[in-house]
């Protein structure tokens, strides 16, 4: 119905338009059952880096992306355009137009290298970031890895109505009556291709979502994956709760785990190493818990009290009595040789402690409370830490072991090896806190460039449940955002020595606020000033480079260790990654063999992405190309087949051979005689894939 409504809006005759809208409204009120949603006008993607030329489908940059013209002539700075039905014709300045890719039209993609980072040049492991609209990128990934992906993790837009995603190049807000069906239309198209990427014998799809769309998403997943085993998890990612007027404070979100074939959830194991018990900060973090706050979620007056720390020994000597609201903390009677520590933020805001005085006294006595290093210039002179309730329970039940005590009397505790347990369907894990281990972590790497990233430990746990026993797993995230998934894969690899490979896809959109500011300055999408602030180039790739190299965007070493593994962040990761931008090729030029150099990155990816991505200089192609480091070869002239066989005998590491020929029979005969794992016919294999898959989609 929404597609019909969109089309009716284009009717010029007002009276006819109103009558048609009335009938459409009547039809829309008919009762429906099951997951029924509106099919919208097909998505169109603006291609700002593709020049407008004769024959191009185009749209106005500031107009409706679905109002498509065809360029029939170019007159200097003007394009002569006709509408799709050919009824109207007009001249439009070239600078006001953008080439578009229409949904359902075959696209012929290539990968244009933007940058790369290598901390392990001797390793065959290369991750990839692809800057692209994820639908077209998924079409490419299907050509590369159909049925070969072990895990897909995605964190799609939650459709909050707060300009967090676009449909047809326009933000979908909370007033859009079709916002849920637009979201489902968008997700359905992508999930259908995602299913074809996954290994049907043993793989998993993981999707995060909140309450806005979880019911719709669950029905959609059941419809697309009827054969799968599906479980929904509730995960606390904001322990303080997101306060909302008149309703419950939201602390959690949901994760759907869709298990295909023999995919099984692996038990949580501590066999790899003795894991230290994690200490948490005692001072409350949310401003809702500030001193003097009242109402739902507030702490009350008994959680603002002094903790006396001996300046000579660093030991906590005493837990003081609470002081009431309005009483100046500086009037509290001091203890000789001690500093009275109150929960105060660096900006001077008085907060509350996380527990009451009697509980603090108990934990101090048991060794579950301690002071950190002296910070004389901070309002709170010592950071006070404590062992949280769940860890205390584990210690007292013998699950975690106390191996000794520090000089200040605090416990040294760890979880010993050998205890496995199955994860539950309700997660309340301190390391999954999105503020501390998502927002704060990414802020320490690239500054305040991105809001609401996931905790790197949360994503690591999600994928580890399914790929801990797959050291060479292929993991895909096509809503990659800030790049947390690749960060998590690198951390998992560093912990267990795995060589799991991650492919991320994200667009390069700027935020709504940035778009407004850039537009006011006279910039538009496609300008360098606009593109450099997009999420792929300003957030994801800098974070990827910095996390691998172990420094922030200013070149300063990262501080601290990764929790649970004690790996210094400043050490980075022994990993390599390449940054591509998705481009589009002319089908006829491909068929004539004029685009080989542009296709080389795709051939490298399809052959397994071993070694650094090769690049060819300009000039004619040799008859046989051997990329030994990358484990593939290319036969460009059929007459050189004997030369290819000789070269392969000298390079047994070659696994994939591409044969350029127009003749199916000749290709089959040559492929039959080659002793390699994979052979492909160029350019037919490439061209047929995107033509056939477009028709199927």
C-alpha cells in the first residue's frame, strides 16, 4: 500500500490524486494476519563519485531520490534529461545531479583501495572494511563468499524515529506512518542475501535490537529462517537505566541468535587462563545518582559519606558516617594522616557511592574494598574500587579463588581453569556496559566522534559462543558503524591465537547535525569536506588503524589493558586490514576485458584474501599472472595454458585460478586439467553472477 501511496502522490491532477488516496486508505484498513508489511518504492542509492554522463540514471541531489531522469545529452555544464516515462524533458545543471543505482538494476561492482594498515606483514590474515551502501556490498559478498560465512553479527538501526537511519536517502522520523514497514522492507532485502552468505551446515546470525522493532524482527527472522533454531537474549547494556517520563527506565536490549545447521552454543570456559576477578568503581556514574537527586533511581542521603584513606600506606582506615544534604563535605572532621574521600567527579559534581556505609564496612573487612593511587589534583583524591556482588558470591561459593591479599588488605582473587558453564538467556555482565566499554573506550581512541557504540567485550562474547572452536572463521558485519566487531575479533584472536577474518561494511554518511552544518557552509555529499567526516572515514577506519597499532588518533599510546586478558592496549594487534570503497563498472567494458585492473581486488578477496592485496601498474597484461603470496593465478590468454601449468608446478601454494575466455567448452577443458581447489571463468562468472542474482532478488 505504501508504494501505491508514494506513486499516487506523484499524480498531477489534485482531484484524481485525492480520490485515489481515499481508495488506498480504505484498502489499507482491511484486516490482515501474520507479519504483513508494506512494500515500498525500491531503494535507490546515490553514487556521488560516479560522473554524470549520457545514458546515466540521475536524480537531483536535493530532490526526491526516486524521481529519476535519464541523461540524453550533455551541453557543457547542463544535462538534458527526460523522465522515466519520457513525458517531460528539462535541462538541469550538472552540479545539481547525482548518478543513482536503482534497486533491481544489475550492478557490476569493484573495490577501490583507499588505505591499508599492516602490523603482521608475515601473516596471511587480512581484514577488510568496505565503504558502501550495504545492499550492494552484500551482492558483492554473495559473489565472493556464498555459503562460506561462519558468523554474521549486525547492529542495524533501531528505528527510534530520531534520525538514526534513512530510507531512499531521506531520514525516517517518528511521524512517518510507514516507518515500521519501511524498516522491515529494508531489513528483509538484506537478510535474504545474508542467509545465502551463511554456511547452511554450521553458522550463526546475530542481530541486536531494542523494543521498537524486536517483535517485528523476530517474526521476520522466523519467516526467512524457518529451519533455524532461534533464541532471543536480554542483555543489560546500561545498568543505570535510561530514564523516561512515565514509564520504566530501560537498562537492556535484545539479541537474536539464529543458528543454522549444526551450530551450537559453546559453553563458557576458563580453561585458557586464570581470569582475575574484575574490580568496579564504587562512585556512581550516572547524573541521576548525583548527590541531592530525588525520584526514581536516586540513591538517597545515606550513600554520601567519607572513606578515610591512610596517605602513608594507601589503606582504607575507616568508613565515615553519611552527611545529609546541604552539609558542606569540607566541614567533616578529619582523621590525622588520612584523606577523607568523597564520590566527586573531576568537574566537581558530587555523586554517591554505589553501596551504603554498613555494606562498605563489610566489604572492607572482607578485603573487597580498596583505594587506588593518590590523585592530588582531583576533587576525589583516590579512586575507590570494590568487588561487585556477583563476584563476591562466586568467591564465597568457591567458584573464584582467593590466592592472597595485597598490602592494603584487599583480596587477590581469580577464576581457576576447568569450569565450563552454559550461558543463560539473561545477561547482566559488567563488561557489557556500553557506556564504559563502548563509549568511553572509543573516546579514548578517536575522541568524541561517535555515539552509542557497543561494548567490545559484549560483541566478543557473542561471537565467541560460536567461533571459539573455529580459529579460521569468517565473520561479517554489514552494519559495521564504528568498527567494534573487527576490534572484538582482533581481541579474540589475540587471546587464543586464532586467525579469524572479519569483513565490515558501512556507509560514509555524516550525522544529521553535521549534514546541516556542512550544508550551511555550502558543501554537499560528494565534496571532500563532506566525505572526510563520514562514518567510514572519520570513525571506523581511524578506530581500526589505532586499535591495531596501539595508539590514539593523536599518536599517543593507548592506556590500560583489555579486561579479562591483561593484554596492553598499547601493544595493538598482530593483524592487517585494508580499506576499500565500493565502485561500479561498465558491463560492456568488463566484457571486453578493459577492467581487469579494477577487478583485481575482488579476485584477491574471492581467492581468500591471502597476503596484501596486489596492485597492477598500467601497461599490457602478461599472458599468465602468478600471485604466489596471494595463492591465485590468472590466465589472460588461452594460448598460454602450457605456461600456466608449468608455473603452477613451481607454485603448489596456488589454490585458485581465473581463466579469461569467452568459450565455455574451452574453459571446462582447461579447468579439468588443473590440480587446484577452485577455478573460475572470467568474465562470464562475474557478469552472470550479478545479472542472475539481481533477477532473483
